[in-house]
């Protein structure tokens, strides 16, 4: 049997955890000794979602490298957009 003070403390800890998870961007749900769920920006990170996020991340990195090449052509080689399209 749980006493009133212990129950109040558990309720307070649950409330504190819920309040803090509203503002966190990453959360791990733990039941016993086992991690059961990962959340990133409020989205459950299933294996499918991890793959989708990884693909988007890689596409963004590739876009950054293309942007660097565009600036190199424009700033260092002084090429106009029409001339770059011929390259």
C-alpha cells in the first residue's frame, strides 16, 4: 500500500516529467529496465522514420555542397548564370 505522502511525491514527479517533456526535442520512454520508445520533436522514431530522417539529412548535405560549388563558380571564376549553365 502506498502512503499519501509517497503518492503525492509520485504524482509530483509524473507531473514534473510531463511538464519538462513539452519543451524537450528528444525523449526516451523507459519502462522498468527497458527503453521502449524514442521521440524526436514529438515524432515516434520507428525504424522507418529513422531511415526517412537519414535520407532527408543526406539530401540536405548534398544540397549544401552544390551551393558551395555555385558560389565558387560565381565568386572565384566570375561566371554568369548563363555561362554556368553551359558548364
